[in-house]
C-alpha cells in the first residue's frame, strides 16, 4: 500500500492489518511502498491495496488467503475472477478469532 494510505489508516510497515469485504475478513502483514500510488479520480483520492490471490493455502505462505475475500464469479468474456476492481476496508490489527 502507499505511504498515504498507511498514514490515513494508522498502519505500520511490517505490522498487521485486517482486510474486510462484504464476504469475509482476513489478516495480512503490511508492506508500505512508494511503488503503489494513490489515484486522483474525478477530484477524489482513491487508494489501492495489493494482495496475492492465486495459491491460497496450497502456496508456500501460511495464514489467511486473499482468495477468501471475494466470491467465485468469473468475468463472462475471459473467465478471470472479478477481483481486479473490488472494494475493501482495511484496518490496523489482527482478525479477532473465536476460541
């Protein structure tokens, strides 16, 4: 994420964040980088959150999967998941889990 989004949401590089969609929420480590910049669209600043989503629990990373955030819906023309234009909320801290 951009430094601007990290500052706005009180997120620290290397810290934990909870990413929330209408479907569920996951936790992930924060990577703050100048490589992702806010976009100005019709006078409003929009931020991007990047998450790897291909491998889920079958990859080398352990923990929550970004795949869980979005429904299994495919674009009708090219059959790609509709995750490249999704919305989410992002908050500092880890997901509160039931014990």
